[in-house]
């Protein structure tokens, strides 16, 4: 059932990869919520917000 596995795995991997990017207002590196953050630096990973 290799074909069945691929038809499930490929779309799942595609969606997962696409959704990896955090929404606006969150750190683009780690997804930490930066709402209200005024330092311009993510406190979680140190990336520029
Ligand atoms: Zn971060």
C-alpha cells in the first residue's frame, strides 16, 4: 500500500510545512506570542521581532 501511504503523507507534510510559519504578532522563528512586546527582540529565542 505504498501509493495509499504517499497520497496521505504528501498532503499532510505540505499542510504541516505551510502552517509552520507563525501568525502575525508572533515570533517568526519560534512562534512565541509577541503581543505587547516593545523591545523588538523575542524573549524566547532572541530573534529580532
Ligand atoms: Zn522567538
